[in-house]
């Protein structure tokens, strides 16, 4: 295991990930600006926000389809499947590693290999992000882009209102995911190592 | 073949009869003297006895002189007889030529200084109209009646039962009845009529906007003293900043949503932001206090966790 390289992220995945990351970051800032902007000090002019948000939303949605198809056609999809049984125990192990084992220099409970490129926490959080949050945010986004698709009223509350609520809650969860995603990726001897991997494709073991 | 023809004829016969019945029922609701005028002014055709040829004659009614009798019965002036506002000489046909010169009533002729309806603020409205672009351009030619048809007028925004959608479409119809109608527009001016769709093409989702906001939202200033601002400003002063509406201090609160906002002001807390706009979602103007708090707590927690972890990493390294 000494210092050998694993090829974990094939080209299509890296291209998707790069485009997706840029889009999501822009979507986050334009979304925040539209929701919390103020006439007196707009973060980004509203009109710019709307156009940018629409554009990036469409690109990220197309990217999402690429990701799903890619995962379906290649073996990459395997990494997103998990069993519920024993999940708690595996989570506990990984969390204890981040919280204490890691500082004591203990070995990783789930070392990275080509068969298991994600630890249990990553596995579940990536699966939720990609198979729950992204579809919901995309469908509600399409609804807001074409409001005529939305049912007028649900229990006397505007359909657009509910869709927008769903969209912003999901958007928030994705932002929350991103924060933790970015931090956890920096855990390791060299904080930048994982970032290099998602660009080069190769993972260097510690 | 002949059977079919008989069926069709019978069918048509009943159609005609039922149409006549309906028409008569509508007019039965009108008072007797109004029905006399509506016999001609309520239909596309009118008939009269031509005393020269000594024959009954049928002719087309000028479409601009047709009064919608159903709308008349729903308007605020439904109890009026036509002759209350028009000279009783109209009873005879052909109408006497000098009747054309008869001055028409303006709202203020009856409602000026009217205590009963003081809450409509007719005098204040008149001052605003006097300062509007239309009055400046056309003077007395542009009276209240250009927007308010006295034969069908009824308040919409003030009516608590009106949906925002209904308010918007009724109010915009007043402007569009002229700005989208060359024959009415040209009574006032020979200038070419600006095409609204192209002068407003800076606005994305134009159709959606025109269905959800009124023209006066952008073309009048915000006022607190009057229910519906009547002061149409020159086009240079129109609202064109998206964030005037799409932000928490949206001007719509002082305009279109004023009516609902007033009722709900007492429940300022909690879902105030989203509840008062139950019928509309304006990006940036609806915010939910509970969601804001929850998301701040979650983000704060994550940041604290990360900060502690970073601190430990730095300490352990040394
Ligand atoms: C919200 C947008 C993002 C989503 C949904 C997302 C999702 C993912 C997913 C699913 C993977 C695993 C790919 C695989 O091997 O199948 C991954 C890996 C990675 N991502 Fe992201 N990502 C996002 C944004 C970012 C950003 C902005 C960065 C850094 C600038 C980043 C850095 C990384 C790194 C370093 C890895 C490899 C390490 C690992 O597998 O944990 N990601 N990301």
C-alpha cells in the first residue's frame, strides 16, 4: 500500500464534477442574492442573478443527467449503494475516527481502495445529495421556470409558493452538504490532496 | 336527408326561442325606462319606425354606443335610470342633434363633497388625476370616464372577496382598453401608439408579470394616503428596478398587496411574510422567519464543529 496511486475518478466524472461544482457555487450566490438582496445594497443586480441562476440551473441539470447516465453505464454507481443494516455502527466508527482516532494517528477504519472509494459517511451523503436533493431541486426549479406546469393551489396555498419553498429548502441542504463536503475532503495529512485527486483523477494514499 | 333538415330547423327554432327568452330575462331586470333605451343600446341591432318611408327599419348599432346590460346591473350605479345622467329628450328617436352637445357628468359632479362616500377620497383622486401625464397631455379630454365606465363601474381592489388575480386583470383592462386599442387611443392623439410588448421587453416573463402586477404598480408613486394612486408619472419615472418588487421592502406591499397586508398586519410575526402573499410568490419578497432561524442554527453548528476540528488539527500537529 506504500505510496501507490489509485485511479478513482475517470475523466467524465471529473468533467462533470468540475462543471457541477462551478455551477452550484454560482447558483448558491445568485440564489442567496435573489432571496436576501436589498434595493440599497444588492449583492448582485437582480436581473443578472436571474439570468445567471437560470443558465447555471439548466447546465447543472444537464450535468445531472450526464452523471446519472454515467453512473448507470460505468461501475461508478456501485459506490452509491449502501445497506441500511449496520449503518449506524459504520457511521459511529467513521465519526469516532474523525473525532478522535484521526488525531491519535490510528489507521482509517475504511481505507480507500478501488472497490471502496467512499467511507460509509461519504457513501450515504453522496447518495442522498445526488439521488434525493439534486432531483428535488431540479424538478422544483423546472417548475419555477415554467410556472404554468404547477398546480394552482394545494390546500389553499399557492402551488408556486410551495414549489419555491421546496426549492429553497433543497438549495439550502445542498449548500449545507457542500460546506461539509469541502471540509471533510480536506481531512488528511495534506489538506489539498483530495482536491488534487478530483482534478487529476489519481488518489495518492498516505 | 330531409329528416335531417327538419331536425336542424326544429333545433334552430328552439335556439332562437331560448335566445329570445334569455335576452328578455336580462332586460326584465332593468327598470322600464331603462329597458326602452336598452332595446336599442343593449343590442348590436336596433329597429325604429321610419316616419318618412313609413316602414319599420333595422340597422346596426354603433359598437361604441352599446351598453352591456348585465354589467350595468352589477355596477354601483345600477339603480340609476338612464335619464338621471342623460337628457330625457333621448326618449325619442332619432335623437335630437343638439343632444350631442350636452355636457356629460363627471364623477365629481355627483361625488364631490359627498360625505357618504368620503372614504373613497374623490377629491384627492381628482388632484392626482390632474397631475397625471394624461391630464397634462390632453386636459379636459381625459376625464375619469376614460378609465371608469359609468355604466359598469364597480370597485374591485376594495372588495375583500377579490382575488389578487382579479384585481390585476380588471385594473390592467382599464389601461389596455386604450393602450391596446388604436381606435380609442386615436381619439386623443395622432401620435403612433407605442407597442407595449416591445416597450416592456426589458422585463423577463412579461406575460407572467402582466398577469400578476398592475400597470399602476410601476407607473405611479407609492402613496400611503390613498387606496389607488391615480398619478400616472412620465415614463422616465416608471419603476424598472427588479428589486423594487423583488425584495423584502417590496413596493408591492404599499400597492397591490396593501389590501391584504392591512388585514394581516396584526399577525406580524411568524409566517407573516408568506401568509400575506398566499396568492402570489414574489422572489425575494417572501421570507420565512422560521426557516431562516433553522438554517442559521444548522450552518452555525456546522461552522463551530469545523472550527473545533481545525483547531484540534493545528494543535495535534505541533
Ligand atoms: C454541491 C456541489 C457538489 C457536489 C454535488 C459534489 C459531489 C461530489 C461527489 C458525488 C463526489 C464523488 C465522485 C465520485 O467519485 O463518484 C465528489 C468528490 C469530490 N469533490 Fe465534490 N461536489 C460538489 C462540489 C465540490 C466542490 C466545489 C469542490 C472543491 C472545490 C469539491 C471537491 C471534491 C473533492 C476533492 C472530491 C474527491 C474526494 C471525495 O471523494 O470525497 N466538490 N463530489
